[in-house]
C-alpha cells in the first residue's frame, strides 16, 4: 500500500504541475497545461506498470478552471471528484463486459 502511494506521488511530482495528496489514495494536480486530455494520457501511460504489477486501477477526474467559473476551491475539487467517480464507473462497466478481465 505505502509503496504504491509513494510511487504514485513520485510519478505525479514529475509532472508539469504541483501535486498534493489530499487524503488516502487521492491526489490533486494543479497544472497550467491547457490540454488536460494529453496530461491524463501521459499519466495513464506512466502508471501502467503500477496497475499491472499491483493489480490496482487508476482513475483521474479533471476540472478545468477559468477565472470566475467556480465560487471557491472546494467547488473545483467537487467537479474533479465527480469526474473521477464517472471514470471509475466507466472502468468498472468496461471491465465487467470484458471476458478476459480477471
């Protein structure tokens, strides 16, 4: 458990962003990178070894920010959290229908 969290933290801290652990196995990245899809694809590629080696999943929720878009920082986190749980549901549905998934 702790080894995986440390490795995730190492991968996240190497990104063009500032990484924060907000609790348990949840991290936040603050990035000025405009292409969130590119950042997410890079992260999924970099954690592929962890997901294979330890049999874990890695879900990412993205919340883009424009000045005045959110009332406060908690609202931004709530949007990213909502997106992350949607990604988790998608992953579970996708793997439930995959006969090769163990």
